[in-house]
């Protein structure tokens, strides 16, 4: 069983900082309120859950390419993000098709 913070053997979720590209922020701001709430929840969970595969199921985090991943951000939207030394860099808020186009374009580095 996990201990309390500071105790030997304590297990608590690691978090990674999440950086969001300005064009992603602009697109998210234009979403209807319900979809924006789902997007914000996904970004929060992403920083808390990335690197913990047993928690990935809810966000459906999948590796797309070398350091490029995607996750769900609601019913219609997905986030494409890169895992970097500094943190997670969200590079696209888009549909499944837009994520597919990003991967095939190679323009996410």
C-alpha cells in the first residue's frame, strides 16, 4: 500500500508541465463552452497522467511517431503533443483527420 507523502515507498502521480502553442489556445478559446471544458480537462489530465500507462485509457493516449503523441480532448477533438525534456508541447487541437494530416506532413518538429 502506498504511504503518505515523504514516507518511504510513497507513490504519487508525477506531473509534467504542459505548454500549449498559441494557435491551439486560440482554437480552444473559440470552442463552444462544453467542448472547451472538455479540452481544458484533457490538458489538465494530460500533465497528470502522461507516463503512467494504467491511467492513459481515459485519455486514450497513443504514440504516433518518435516523440509525437495524441490523446482525446472530448468527443470530437484530439490533442497532438510532443514529449520533450521541458515538458509536453501541445502542437495541435484537431479532428482525427487533422491529426492524421499532421503526422503525414512531418511538420510537428
